[in-house]
């Protein structure tokens, strides 16, 4: 399916649910902001605790969006319970994704070192080489990051899986589809810009719209994959 078709599918799924989706997004945003603001007042430790809480909280929000997409009943604060009851699984996906991204990150660091050496020594060859390699490294890192974006959706549909399995399944599903997923997210750029002119208020509707679109992208991939087997 094209990006426009997936967005249309998401809008259909959100019909009569826009208000609930915006409310859940608003409460999630407020709670996330308060947690980050309060805990970040405590240097280092506060940041670590904030990070520990944010990961399962974000997964809880995704679960709420999946339930809205699937026409299931969702309460405004349900994401809190759904997130923290899956604390270990949410962090397992996060840590396994981070491990998969070590190589791309190291590649970027090496390229930055080459660029720095070239700039300090005023070596044109090093600068050009470093810049080309840096751009390749960034593209590689983006591709690898997008490859694992479906892991939390997979985890919800397959509660028997662990984080490592969900991350690997995401990479498998996204093979040959990373560009389509990138284009889907890029297609929201206009709405994101418009939301800036609403002082972020528009994001209360745009955020669930984007998440539900990603969910439908994933569900379509699953359908196509099952049909091909």
C-alpha cells in the first residue's frame, strides 16, 4: 500500500475516536513532561530514573494506540498500567535495539574522527573522504534504526516473544520495506510544520495519527507476509 492509502486507513480507524486519541496523548505528554522535569532536577540519578520510567511509559502509550486501532476500549490512564506491567519487555526491546545499533554508531564515530583529523591537518583528501563516509554512516544508521521500529508492535501481538526475538522479527519484516516506512513518516512533514504554528496543540491529534499509520503499515506487512507463505 502507498503512504496515502495507509494514512487513509489510519483516518478510518480513528473515526469517532479522535477525541479519545487526543486525550490519551495529552495525558501521556503531561505525565511524561512532569516526570522528566521533576527528576531532571536531580543531576545524573534523576536523568537515569527518568529514562527508566519513560521507556515503559512510551510502550504503554503505543499499546493504547494499538487498542484504538483495533476498536478495543481504552481508558485515559490505561497506558500507565500497560507500560509498567510490561517494564521488562519494553526495556528488553530497547536494549536489544541499542545493541544492534552499536556498529552504526561506531561507524559514525570513526567518520567524525577522520573529519576532525582532516580539519586539524587541513588535509583536503581526509576532509572529503571523512564527509563521504560520514554521510554513508548516517544513512546506514537511519536504515538500521528504522529496521527495528516495528519491534514494540510485534511484542504486543506476540506476548510469548522476548525483546531480542521481537527486534529480530522487526528486521526480518522490514527487509525491503525500510524506504516505504521512511516515506510514510516523511509524508507527515507538512502536518508537523503546521503543528508548530499551533504551539504544539496540533500534535495531540497528529501524534496518534502517525502512530496508528505506523501500526497499519505493520499490520499490512504481516498480512502480505502471511499471504506469501
